[in-house]
């Protein structure tokens, strides 16, 4: 039987109402997500949940100033799911809180019209993370009060991980680690990601990313049906905008603009490997070929398609491709595979 992510449809006149609608529908998955992270922080990092919530709460003053609508949506999620808002805040700050242990997470890409056989713009990634996160992940369909529609993928209770909107804009994100990272003042990634999908133009989205306060590095791969794409390496004190070559851009978990800032160890070739596979077919890339590239095992276990090693049974070390993602920014649809794409099937979701 084909495994797939559960979909929910979210609407409401205000961010709080939309959040409450989300929370009500996903209450069971949000409960699982909270319990999963309570155990994960305790088991692997010796942090109790009260400490996690207190560290997350330090972000609230800046969030209230910079992303008030997303904070309102977070409060709605909490009410709808019957959770304390600090529980939902902690879920949305997990990237920042778990950033310090070494991690390699995701291989992202964007393809412009000149690179594809059908002349469409594509965006996506392989999202690599802990396999025990899979049961609470969701596909979100969000309708804003102004009629804008959003389609995205997320862990339950998080505002969004990646997505596209009805203006033909989209992004995917992957982790970066730099020597400039610290526990300073910055907008947590999930709040910024959700806000990006309120944009109506590519340049607006790019300006928002470049100008955002950050204390932790993060990478964003952006694309638009305007036939524009870029990759933004967001590093404290250094933000770089990388552009496609021959209509292709890729990125993994290493810093390209200032390698001397990079503190990530291992997994440094996946972006280059994906770029090489795509550039060979530039001008003739099909969705089928793209799927084959996302199944690539060269360099296993540090491959584009990542797996739990058969000999590994320590829950704190398990790692795999949890979702393989292809957004079509012209058709406004998502092809996504539940788990590693080499052993699963892609399902199509329409915006």
C-alpha cells in the first residue's frame, strides 16, 4: 500500500482563525509531534521541556515586532489543538534549538524554463531528517483572507517547512552551520518561511530574506513562475545571493559564498552531485529524470537519497530522506514521496 502524507485544508478570516482551524484538524498529529520532541530533547540533549519552552520564549519580543501575523497564527494553532502556545512556539523554534549538534539536512534545487524540456519552472528538495518525524508530517492547503492560496509540507504544529503560493512563488530550505552562529537575536526560520509565502513577487521574497535579522544560518532556495530563481545563504553578518547557471541551481549544507565560515563536517558533495546530474541534461530535463536524480545513491550513506544504515539501531543517530519534493510553479502542484524516493512513490497534490 502506498504511504502518503495526510492533507488538511485551512481557512479563516484572520491569522488566528486560520491557525485555530489548522490546530483543530491536526490536533492528534500535533500531540504526537510535541511528545516526540519532548522525548528527543531529553534523550539526546538532556534538556527538559520547560527549558526548551523558556529558550523558545526568548524569541517572542522580536517575533511580535517582525512577524505579528505569524505569531497570531501560532496562538490559533495552540488554541485549536488544546496546547499551551509555548509548546507550539517550541515546535517552531526546533531548528534554532537543535542547530548546535552537527547535522546535515536536505538537498535543494531550482530549475528555470531554459533547463526543462517542458519549459516549466521547478523547485524542490530531498528533506533529510529523523525518520520518527514522518508520522506527524502533513500537507497544508491554506487559503488567506485575500484569496491567496498556499500549498506546503510541514511537521504538525509548525507554520510551514516549504511551499508555494498561487502567485507562482515558492521556496525550500536547508540547514547551514557557520562560525558566526550564536544564540543572539534573530527570526526563527519557521516564522520567516511562513511570511515568505505571503509575498506576491520574487523580488519581494528575495528582499525579505536578505533583510531578515538572523542569529543562526539557514539556506533558502527560491523560484518563481516569473522564471526567476536564486539561492540565499543567510548567515549572521553575511547574506549571499547565488544565481542559477544554465537555468540550474542546487544547494546542500555547505557554504559556497564564504567557505571559511563553514563548520559543517561531511555531506559536502550532495549539492555538487545533484548539479552535475542536472546540468548534463540542461535544456532537456523532465520530471521523470528529476525523480531519478533525487533517487541517486552515489556516495552512500551521504547520498542525495539518504537511508538509515541497516546496522544502526540508535534512535538518536537514525537519519533518512523523509520526503522527496518537486513543486511545479506553472501547474501549481506538488509531487512528493513519503520517505526515501528509491523505495516509494510520488503522489501529486494540486494547489
